[in-house]
C-alpha cells in the first residue's frame, strides 16, 4: 500500500503560530500511523521561500530575500523536529531542484496546450515604476466587502485578481495603483471544467474530502472555472523558461503546489529510491492544509496533474477550519498569536499535540484558550493517562521488583484493546483524529476505574494470583495504549516503550509478560494553574507592542 502525504508549505516570512500547527499536525499523525501498519509512506513538505511575502519582509528589514528565507526555514525545521514531525523530506521552494521541476511542469503544460500567452491589464505603481505583484495590492473584496489581498480573500476564500478589488491601494507607496497593459501566460482551467467536475463528484461520493473542501470546490465549479495567470512580475521566484520572458516568474499558486512533486523527486534522488509508485492511480494520498488553501489543493493541483497526465489525483483533502485564540481571530499583524518557538520552549510537545488534536478545527472553528490548554493537560494527560501508567508501574516496582508477572489478562480489557486498534485505525484513516483520541481516553478512564475496583494494594496481601492478573492486565493495556497513541503522542509513547522494554511499535496487539521494567518516571508534570493568568497577561502585552 503506497501512501503519499503532503503537508502545506508555510511561508518563510515569519514564525509559525498555533494555527499553522493545528492545520499541519494531521499529516504527522497519518504518517506515523501508516508506518506502524507497514505501509510504504512518503511524507513531504517544505518552506515556501518564493514570492511576495518574503519580498515584503526583506524590504521591511532591508536584507536579502535569502536571509529571510534562511532564517525562517531553519526555524521551521527546528520547530517541526521538536514537535515530533517525521517528514521523509522537508525542503524549500528556492532550492534548485524545485526550480527545475517547476519549469519542467510549466513547459509540459505549455506543450500540452494548457498554457497560453495573453495581453492583460495589471496594477502598476507610478512612484516605484513597476508592475505590482498581487499581494502588493490591497483593498475590499468584491464578494464580501472585507479587507483582502490581491490574490485571495481570507474571509470568503474567493480567489481574486487585483483588478477586482474595490478601493485598491499599493503596499509600496500607499496610493491607488494605475493600470497598464502587459503580457502574461495563462492556464486554461476552463478546458478542464468537465474533468474536474467528474473528479469532485467521485470525491464527494467517496467521503474522503472534508465537507468544507466539497462545498467550496463545488461553488467554484458551479460558477464556472476561469483561466488564471501563471506568470507574474515578481521580484523572486522561479523564472519562466521561455525565451524573452525569463524576467517574469511562475506564479506561486502553480509553483508552490508543484512542490509536492518536486519534493518527492528529490527525496527519490537523495535516498536512491523509486518514486514512481507514489504517483500512480492506486496511490492513496492525503493533502493537509488549512481552509484558506482548499482551492489550490482541490482545483489547481488536480488540474496540473491532469495536465501532466498523472493519475495520482488527491484522494483525501484534509482541510481544517480556523483556530481562534481566546475567542478572537488569530492576527499576526496585531501580534495576537501564540508563537510556536515560545510554546515548545515552555510546554511538553505531547501536550501541544494532544490539545490541538482533541480540540482540532476539523469541521468548525475551534478556540485555543490557555485555561483549556492547561486544564486538559492536568486532567487528561496527567490525571488520567499519566496517572494510570505511573500507578501501575510504581506498584510493580514496589511489590514485584520491577518484573511483570505471569497471569491472565482480563477479557474485557483485551476485547476493548482489540476494538481500539480497529476503530481508532479507521478514524485516523478517515481523518477523524478528534474522535480517535476521544475513544482512546474513554478507555483510559475505564482502565483507571478497573485499577480502583481491583484494588491491587489489597490483592497483594489477600489474593496474590488475582493481583498478578490485575498487574498483567494493566501492563498489557499500557503497552498497547503506547502503540495506539504513538501517532498522536509519540514522546510519551516512546518513554513507555523504554520503561517496558517494548519491541518496535506496530499496529497490532502486544503481550508484555515477564518483562523487567526500567526506572519508572512520570510521563507528565502538573502545570501550575497560575500560569493561565501569566500567559493571558503575556498575550495581552505582546499584542499592545
């Protein structure tokens, strides 16, 4: 079974915040799960180092594009590593291999009659004497009236042209831009309308796309697909590989999504493996991103693949809704955000992964609050899961010299564990990660109840055989919980693996009997609830600066 997982590419123009991680975490959960099932997995992503956001940041700081891209690309790599993301290949869009692959894709689409030249009107800054990239033009969205950039409205998800904006202003000089004629290349999306509709109808029947992806994509198809520019007058990016047009750049909306293919090709070269199987019709693919990226994954990328005559169209679109912060919209410009470098310095990575999974904006917007984050850690991770592991293994240390005895596993526990492998696996494969975690923690609460009712502290004095059975049942539960939770809570799962001397994890039942356990350490530490007020004060203060 070949599984391709593509995580959206964050712009390397500023630090990651909680919203980014909430949108991207499902990719790592899927990759870890399918590896436990011994599937052939390729999980790729990278930093988006081309285009306007980088240019704007570089201009603000009076440094080169590369300095900005290098800084944040390295920071992203460090953040993802500390959060346990297991990309097979994490690259960047300013790499030479990416430029070459994107240019090959452009030329193939041109040769196949899907790219053509067209003279158009484009916004122009008279003061700086240059054509304006789409993100250098801002105004009001013609669809919903909200403030929007020239390429897309974040409020209604409409894909825009800068000329469509109302009350346009230039980000360079602050004045309304003029309009001049220029020539650009266009992608014939309209030619692919019928093929895309057939593809989306099938995706709708399969139930493998999130409902927001279906609704938004159908909206575009019902309105009729319009041809879109695939070249722009940008300061940085992939040059158009056509004589006389080398100064123009391939537009980011076609260039960035092509990174999935370029990353897979470079992974194959760097590992000396064959990438062909990941681009076949039978390949199961998951594309992980936020709501604002839906059309690029549900319309643009499938159109490119159809144009390249590749049959591996996206099978699963895992598109999260938005994560708000303390009931307010995340805003990087107003510094109303929890920045990932800060978060991973202060808190356990599994606490972050747990909260963003159990509270994931899978089908509706959800909120991150410091109160809920700290209480969920203390009550669920520490109070339920950590407590069950610690009380069981500490009991073994005290009364069994750290050796798991022989005994009979409680049948109801074994029945529940076998059921969890099946149901949790099914939920993960269907991208229902929140339900998967809820099921596991429901079992953990029942396991704690079993421990309380068995009362091994009494059994060890009154009925040793029953005590053996209780301990074997609890250790069996812990070992299997570590495997089942490994895709979601890899750090604590690996700690249990070390304590119980478990073999490499797999997605199947495990029986840890006659095991000599290593030193038992708490999986989690309690977070002082006083931190809630401290974090809220920190958030308020940073947003004022």
